[in-house]
């Protein structure tokens, strides 16, 4: 799969154009496959030139095979980082992301498994240390969402799956990464605008994202004296595989149109925020939530 939007048009303009051309589509399983999305997400700004902000750092990105995770992986590689991509079972997407990273001259390892399991999270960290030598940045990005209109329609199984994937996994990854993090290391968590607006058809998902906000702030306080920074990014509507894997055809056609900017974002539009939080540019920033949501949080 190629990124179809490398041309002379600026990437911001292209993001705006693509946002009005979503075709009805649905994927039956989560977290979804990027290679079959139409149009494909824009994950890279071809005009973005790295300046060594993450030179020779090592980062783990959960959910790094596609969507926001892929865009962050490419941007990190351009800034000089070696990567461990942790993903569920989207092997084609993961291998494509690996090639993108390696095309920037950086190392990339892939680890497939279930972040709901503490032992798998421990294994992922230990494999990163064994194969890449160290760990400087942890990006907790994996997540799922299962829309339900009514509270009584959220099964105990769905509730447990959502919490174990979205917030338990962050505890596990941070816990097992902590012994390897040192002065100057950082953790970046992906939360959501739904933590602030309380999206009515994503009650369990919104709850986990609120928990991530609190976890981020508490962990930042806990690690501040170790000079390890902890921050989060709160995206609004973003065109990722999770969207067609979550919503029906009709919702896809109007996805993101209700926010003040009248469109969803592309993953490429979030990547620089993660670079900022991972780099020394944010050396005095911890316990913060950066909103990249097209103004949606202003509507709460």
C-alpha cells in the first residue's frame, strides 16, 4: 500500500479535501485494517524533514501498526528514533509501517500480541531492551471502542474488554517500562476528547479516556523527581482504522463534520504533537493533556 497523497499540494489542503470524500464502509473487527480503507489515511507529510530531535532514542509505540501510531512512528523515525511497534494481529499493516521506518534509516522491531495481558506487556518491554538496547520513550496508543446507544446494551464482556485494552494496558506497559526509564525519558498516553465531552454512544470508552487523563496526571507527579515526564494527547475525530471498524456506513459519511473545523483530522496532523512531547522541546512540560481536536472540546 502506498500513501496516495504525495504531490505538490500542501498536506493540510489535502487533509481538508480528503475529509469530504469518505465513502460508506464498515470493517467487521477491531482495531481495523488500514490497507483497505477508502480513502486511505494520510500518515506522512512528505515535506517534513527531521532535525534529529529524537536522535538515537528508542521508543515503543503500542497500536503502532496503523492510524495515529503509524503516523507517530514515521515522524519519530524521521527525527532519528529506533522503534518497537507493538500491535495486535494486523500483520500486513505492521510490516508496511516497519518498511516506512526502515526507509528512514532506522531500526524497527515488531511484536504482535494482546496488551490486555500484563505478561505480554512485560515481554514487549524486555524484547525492546534485548534488541534495541534501551528505552527512552513509551507511547501508549492502543485502544478499542464499541458504540452502544443505551447503557444496558453494554455487556459485561464489552465493558471489561474496553477497560482492559484502553487503561489496564497503559498501567501494565508503564509498570514494566519504568525500571528501564531514566532521567530525560518520557511517557505519552493517547486519551480522547470524549473524556471531556462525555460522548453518549461511547460511555465505556469515554470512561476509560477519562481514566487515562487521571492516570497521566498522577503518574507525572509520581515520576517528576526522577525527571521522567508523562503527558497525553487528546485527539478529536481522526480518520483511522478504528472508525470504520466501529461505526456504520451512514456515520462514516458524516464523520467529523460536527466539530468547529467541520472535518476530521488525518493521523499526520497529530504526529508533530507526539514529537514535541517526546523531545527536549517539551523539557518543562509534564502532567499535561494536549488537545488536537478541531475545536471539539470547546463545545463541551
